[in-house]
C-alpha cells in the first residue's frame, strides 16, 4: 500500500508537470533506525517502476547520525531552508507528521491531485488530523 501511495503521488506530480525528471530525489532523516523503513520503500518503489515499464528511479538522500548531526532541530532547519529557497533538488520529502503545521505552507495540496478513492483510504485514520494543513492535504502517512 505504501509503495502504491508513493507511486501514485509521483506519477501524478509527473503528469501535472510538478516533476519534470525521471530520476527523482527523496529527502529523509533517521535518528532511531527509521532507515529500515525508508530503504525498503525506495527499493520496492524502484522495483515496481521497473517491472511495470515506468522509467522512473527514486534516489534516497538519507540524513542520519552517521552522516550528519543527529539533532532533530537541525533537520527541521534544513527542510525549512530547502523550502524557503524553493529548491527543486528534492521531489519527495519524508517528514514526521508532527511538523505538518510548520512545513504545510510549502507543500502541494494533494487533495485535488489524487483520486477521491485514494484519499478516502485515509479519511478515517490519523492522516485526516495529521496530514492536513489549513484544509489542504499536504501529506500521507507511511506506516
């Protein structure tokens, strides 16, 4: 389900012109082993794309205590900087949904980009409270 979510979001962003490349960059932070979540997601997404004839490759830029500071506030500042500069370096950003209010103003409203049936899968869960900013769906939950 998560791989399908990522694929649908990327495919829609590609078709509406937000993403113009076939090689995409994702940004994530891991302080406590969450790399075990991200790396399989990226691998599964790339395998899915290849098996289904999509010429899309997702590359993960994972910041962790091994390659950067482990302070969460530094990660928040880095993402803020990326958003403020309107950088196009990252096509997909994984972030803890506790920061939805902080990052929400910089994120694309996916409510009108994804099929209603897809959003409906999340309406009764935590996403309806934690991935919505000012009435706009700016993220989805990865479990």
